[in-house]
C-alpha cells in the first residue's frame, strides 16, 4: 500500500451539478452532468483551474446521488442546475488508480483499508479526480485520483 500518500489538499471553489442515478444509469447520468457543467462553463466564461471530479455522498446503489464538478477561479457564477460550492481543504489520503473505471472498487477498498489501519476516519466522502480524458485515452491507461479527506 506504499502507493497511498498523505497530503494536504487546498480548499477549492467549484461549479457542481448534482444527479441521481442507479448502477445501470450512472455512466449516462455522468455524461449528462459533464455536458451540462461544461456548457455552463463555456456560456459564463468561468475559468477552470483543475481537472474534473465526482463525489459520491451516498453509496452507489439502485438509487443514489452523485456530484460532478470542476474547480474554478473566483468570479465564476452558478446557474440553472449548476451550483457554486466551496470544497474544504485539509489532510487527505490519496491513491492514483490506473485502469478502467469499472475496476475502481478494488482501489477504493485499498484506500479504505489504509485509512482504517492508520487509525484515521474519513471527514467527507471521497472524490474521484479524473486526470485524463476517457474520450481520448484507452481504458487501461485512465488515471483516476481517489482523494479521501481525513478527520
């Protein structure tokens, strides 16, 4: 588990879209969320300051909520279905998953086991930060940073 690092993440201002999905519709709903989000970014001229991310405040199931967002510079504005949120910073355990999204569960299990074995507790739901673009990168080469904020 030496690929898990402790780091301090800075607070981030982000534009965020919330969607409901099921395990069978999450990919479609995430595509809708990113399309809505990036349309808003382009329409408002918001400056994106980092890679896109998702947060799962509920465990994925037959009916769950997830958030999709992008960090933005000050001056960004909310809009129809797009919220402006301040994401807190702080200490986090971070693991970079290499491979298809449908294999993320094993990396989440490793990260969760590391957090538990270190005696720490999560402070917030984990974030998936998408370090490259699934539209242009083959699934085995996808890089997803899993960020677990710590209490």
